[in-house]
């Protein structure tokens, strides 16, 4: 028991440290921009501070509030088939899934019919999750991974990538929590906090990535002869790397929310999450590549002047 409590405290302390570090980085970036705007106009500086406060609330504080104040679902309580508490947890989960309004009518009917039977509710809930909810959650995860890929591929700014990863991953976790109606335990939320922050730091570091370290010299020589191809390939690789990490965080979140006894160990969750993320990546990459060339090409176009007809 003492070991379990000390492990929890370790994760809480570590996540708190990452949160404090993020706040310091955020404040530093805001004050730095505000200081530059002051040279133009004090009004512009204070307007920026006001806008920054609004954006921080909407993009960071609000999603965090929704996640933290959602009821907790503990994976451990769902693994003992003989526990009455386990049955109550499943009833609570089933009611919340029904209340979301995303389930087909036949799944809602099955869940309602199983509410009074512990032996029937677990398989009914398992079926609803694997056949419907899991697919819906995967779509949310893919959508946010595509946003990360396109945004970080275009931005070409490590600090902007850092904040983009934080905001998009918080939004994704919030959407998954709202979809299920409950959040992971505080311990698992602490782990997710560390995952999100680490991913954001990796995204910031990828801005200095050298393609020469990744591709053969013959390939680099060929790319160097084609105009604009090398920077475009570098951008795509950065975006793809960030998308893969975002997919992994989304899948880990999903597994923390709905975990089967087969995947209860953290090693299995991590391994299976990475494998599943790798399987999802091609479809995310395909969708993003339909949009990305247009976005990158738009950066090199001159703005079209509108002609005024008198």
C-alpha cells in the first residue's frame, strides 16, 4: 500500500513540475511578444495581453477544467467480475454512454435491457464500446493528429509547434473525456500530462532536425537538385512525427478510459498504443497530404490585389 501511494505521489509531483515549467514557458513567450509590441504602441501591447488571457482560458484552462471535474473511472474497479462495486461502475458508464446520444438505437436498447443483470451488462457494454464508441474515439484521435501534422508542418517555428501540440492534445483529451462522460484517474492524468508535455518538447526540437541524418546522401543530393522539395519533405517529416506522437497519446487516453484485463500492465498499454498509432498513421498521412500541398503552396503565392471597379 505504501509503495502504491509513493508511486502516485511521484507521478503527481512530476506532472506538477511539468505544469509549472509549461506556465513559465508560456508566460515568458507572452511577455516577450508583449515587450516587442510595446516598442510599437503600449495600446497594442495591452490589447495583446488581453487577447492572450482570453486564448489561454479558452484553449487551455477550459479544457483542463472539463477534464478535471468529470467523474473518475478507475480501471482497477472494472477487473473483478465478482465485485458489486464493479457492477455499479458499469451501470454508471452505461448510463453516461446512453446520455451522450452517440450510440445506435439497437445498442441503447441492449444496454437498457442489461441494466439489472451484472452478467449481461458487461458484455453489452463491451460490445457497445468495441463496435461503436471505440470507432468514434479513433475518428476524434485521427482528426486531431491530422490537425497537428498540418499545423506543425506549415508553422516552421519550434515554439509555435510546442504550444500547438499542447493545445491540440488537451482538446483531444477533453473530447474523449466528454464522449465517454468520465475521465481517467488522477494518476493516469498525471502520466498523460507528462506525455503531452514531452511530445510538445519533441515537436519543438524537431524544428532543428537535419534530413541528412535521416536519409541516404544519394537521396539528399537528388532532393537538393529539385527546387523547394527538400524543405517540403522536411516539413512533412516533422508533421508526420508529431502526428504519430499525438495518435499515441490519444490511444493511451482511450485505453486508460476503457481498459480490458489483457492490457492492464503499463508496458502492454504503451506497446499496443504505439503499434495501433503506427497502423492509424497512413490514413492520417493520406488525409493530410491532400491538404498540405495547397497550404504550403499558398505560403509562396503573392497576395492578389483586388481591383475596384468604379
